[in-house]
C-alpha cells in the first residue's frame, strides 16, 4: 500500500464519524442523573439517629454499657 492510498483510506474513514461530543453526551447525562439520585438517597439519611432519640435513650437505660474487665482480652 502506498502512502497516498493510506491517506485516502484515512480521509474516507474520517468522514463517517459525526460529532463525537454529541455522541457521548448521553453517557455524561446518565451518569449525572445516577449520581444526583445517589446523592439524594445519601442526604435522606442525615440526622436519622436523632429522629429516634427516645428509643435510644430507653434502650441505653435498660442495657448498660459493658465493662472492659469482662472481655478477657
């Protein structure tokens, strides 16, 4: 194959591609939507421990904290 033939094939191949930025736009759009959804799910768990403070206090009163002497370590 000569250099001129290779350049002609390369030029012909390059003509078939469209705008790469528009072709790959949807990958970024889908990733943005997925990460936004996961961020909302993560933020929905903020301050969950304080929502159940009376239950936690009642449990702490009935179940005292274990001491270090009884573990055998």
